[in-house]
């Protein structure tokens, strides 16, 4: 018979390898890094307390996922879905339109630093899949699904669990799992989100030109790297723009949004990103926004610029 201390020590050693993947699951479910971290912390505490009753009928991983799934459902009962600006309405066609900021009670989808979910690369193919299934657009689309459909889609199509395993985990029938999966796939087709990225030298060149455009307030550089149908979003501002010409016209009249600035390369949601520091009137650089970029061989197709300094500490900035 284990003592409480021995059980706790065993639990810590055996459960720690699952922490990153459970955080990734919670983030996909909740759309918030802060909420995901809180849930995982509570899950590990609850699991540690109940570990002496764990009978080993399922694997420890399955047992932890069962506790985590319940905790996410509970969190979603009191929370509201987290959108991106493009989820709320049509783009603004007038680059000189007044910007609309949503009320504070509407929470926005948050980006997640890669170092929080990306494990040490073992299989390159697995790493690619992991990055693709954490993309900002995909996590945003997941937030539109009812919680149970969201959980089924993540477990079946992202984590590749079998139908019977998902049914047992979520306390559903296999028929209910298949039905929920069919409805979820119709709304969020994961197969269509396998974005083709440019080869490394081309991607590096695009990112360098993007950074230079903002650091030197060079609008022409920005024109050169954006695709014709590019999107520009700025949570917590609900107004967003679509189309290279509209975006450039908007940015050209923004004194703080485009340069002079300093950009620090980071990575979020498996995508290239930048921390943007804008220069104040007294010449000092202050945290301004985090830009998460979607890049294709044709150029940069989407920029989500998370305005404000609140997310900077999350990225160790």
C-alpha cells in the first residue's frame, strides 16, 4: 500500500509527460491560454488527490483526459465563446471608417506561444500535424462549435482517438459520437486547413520584408508581401479589413500602427509572429501589438494584430 507521499511522487513522475498535450487540448477547447492553464492546474490537483483511487482500468493518459474533458465542459458552461473579428461580421470596406471596439465582456481568442505546447521534435511529420492543428484560424473555427461537438472533433480528428474510446471518455454512445463528428466536420473541415507554406528561404524573405515595412514605415514593402485578398484584424477592435489595397490605405493613415517600430520574431500557434514595439513621442519603444501571420507561397494572407501589452508577458516579453 502506497503512502500519500509515495502516491504523490508516483503521480508527479507519471503524469508530467502529459501536461503539454492536455494544455493543447484545453486551449483548443477554450480559446484562451490563461483559462487553459488554470484548468490544467486544477485537473492535476484533482487527479493527484484522487490518484490513490485510480485502479488502472484505463491508461493514466485516458484517465487524465476524462478529468480534463469534464473540467473543460464545466469551464465552458460559465464562459462565452472566443471569436476573432472576422467571426463577428463583414469586413469594413472604407479604410477611413471609425474603428469599433467591442465591449469588454466579449472575450477574444488568444494566441498561444509555441513553447507552451510544442514538445521536443521526435517525428517531423507529427510536428507538422501538431502545428497545423493549433493554427489560429482553426482554433477560432472550433470556438463556433457546441462544446460536445468541439470535444469529439478534437479527440477523433486531431488526436486520432477511436470512436469507442471517445464514447467512453465523454460518456456518450458511439452513435452519438458519430453524429456529433459528422455535424462538426460539416462546419469545421480540418482537411481543408492544411495550408501550404512557402519553402524556408522564401518564408524568411517574406518575414524580413514584413518586419522592414513596419520598422521603417515603408508601405510599399507591405504591398509587396501581402496577397491581393489579405485580411487584417486587430482584436480587441471589431473592425477588420479585407483586400491589400484597403489594408494599405488604412495603415498608411495610422501613425502608431505602421512604424517606426521595432519587431521581435516569435512563434504563435505554429505560425510565424512578431512582437511589435511602437515608438512613443519621447522616442522610447513600448509594447504595441502581437502580429500572428498566415503565410502561403503567394505571400502573407492574414494578419491578426492583437493590440495592447497584456499578452506580451505570456510570450516571455
